[in-house]
């Protein structure tokens, strides 16, 4: 059968979809784009914002228009089962904790597909080593959709990465809903730094990248690992707000001073590291001064880029019960202000790369004869040739900037 797998949201969803695609391919099914009129459409949904809810519904409607049988999974359908069931064309909803049932349903087999993943669709492989979350940020519905924190056994992780290496992958991304809590539920307990040390010792993977990590879970033992060149010099650490009152309302369990000191400590220990962050604008209780505190903190810190989101209340969260008094026009204005700061800080960081020779991962070829690659510190770079093998690691000298991308030449 022709099957299309459509994915929204986080890297965990992307890792799960890769596993589903690879398993279906290995069973003889053809993975196609939705424009190729698939027989079945699997939609892996997201509910992190109201926009992702809307996008999830749009994908379901689009799949119905092309006449596909529709199987829906992911966080949006987990929390909105009745809404999704009522949509035309939806055949079945699969719970988050039972996504592999999709494979068994379509293959008629109950085999172990844990080492399958889709080859060739991405230059790097997302490997989910943790799922769920034990925390209760007041704006977030994901713990209700994913359940408590669960960690993958270290032996299974090593198997997956070894398979990735033998399949030709040079970079993996360790992912989780709350990655920094990896290993807390295992016996004996281990930490994220422990499994990374094991990966470095027992596999030949050339590059390891982390998905998002919380500030309070980055200790010196983890920071020490960045001395190994196989660890990408890049961290994504959500801030959400630069005001202590708002952080308390968000139930974030840290204060701005703690965040600031740790970011500066990381940057001192790993000079030049790319540090990204997430910011929510217009959270209930955020006025002019609270927003200014956020702006001032971000301006002061060595942040390389930001993901900026206007607050949207998620059903079944504490924040949804708080008075949202910030007009949408003010939210938009504040988002634009932070986007301007983001553009300036990212440009400043990119300019620091000019003249350097970096190892880059080839992502794809462009129709104009160029190719796109990604640096260890998570910057996109345009190369003047498109004859490089996708997923390969090559040397490139950085010569300038073009928009939000570096311009480079390959070094043989």
C-alpha cells in the first residue's frame, strides 16, 4: 500500500514517525507524499499551541480530501478524542503509549520494530530515549497527553545508535519530552551524562546533538562532555519568561538569577557554544514591566537564537483558568520586539563564524546548484556545490552571510 506519514510538533514526534515509516517500509509498504494520493494517511498530531491544534485538524481535512483512510495519533488526538472522532474520514485514533500498534495493524505482524527507522528522509536521526514528564508547568498540557517520565533501557539505546551508524548516519539527536530526567526511573538510576558517556564509549557515531534541556538539569558533569568534539556545541534551554513573578505563575521552579548564572557558566566553560531558548509572550499577569524584564535578561545573555510564542491557553491547564488580560495587539507588538532582538543576536553570532573552518553535515541539494548543510553549532550554511552526499560530514570555510544562512566553501 501507499502510506503517507504526516508529522507535527516536537522531535519526539519526529523520532516516532521515523520508526513508523521505517517499519512500514521494511514490511513492503511504500511511503509517499500526501500529494501522491496515499491509500492510508497516518497523522502524528501536536497540541503545544492553539496553532498546532489548528494545523492538526487541517492535516486531517487534507487527508480526507485526497481520499485516504486516516489514522490519527499524537498529543492533539490524545486530549481531543471526541473532536477527532467526529471528523470526516478518521478511521482510528491510536494512543500515544501505543503508537507501534499502527505498525502491527498495517503489517498484520506483532514483530519488534524498535530498531527500524526511515532511511534517507533526513540527514540526521532522531532517537527517542525518554518520554513523558513529571513536571507541571501551568501552561502545558503535554504531561496529560504523554504521562509520567519513562526512560529507554541503555542497551536498547546502544543498539539503536549502532544500527544508525551501520545504516550510514553520522549524526543523531537524543530526544525526549523531558530529556534531562532521563534515567531517574531506571534501576539502578542513571543520569543523562551517564548514557552519553556510554554512547561515546560503545558506538562510533560521529556527532551527538541534544534536543531541549531544562536549565536545572544541566550540571558540570554534562557540561564536561562538550570537551569531546563528537558532542555538538549547541544547547536549547527554554527560559519562557525573564520575570520571576511570571516564572512562579508558570510553575517553572527556577528564578531568573539562577538561569542567568547557569547560561553564563555554560558559555564560559564551552566558549562559542550556540545556546537557543524558548520565550512565551503575554502570559497572564505579564505587563509592561514584566515584558521589559524578559527583554533585558535576553539582551544580556549570550543567546544565539530564540523561539518566540504568543501565549495561548491550553485546555485543562492551570493557566487556562488565569485571567488573560493582554490584548492580542500587545502580544503581537511584544513578539515583534523580541523577534528584532532575536535577529540581531543571531546575526551577531553568525558573524563570529566568518573566517572559521567548521565541520558541517550536508542536508540537501538545491536546484540552483548549491547545497545546504548544518554546523555543529546549529547554523545553516550554503555551499557552492550540490555534489556532496546527503548526511556526510565535510569541512567548510565560512566566508560570509546571506540572510539567515552562512556562506561557505568546502575544504578538501
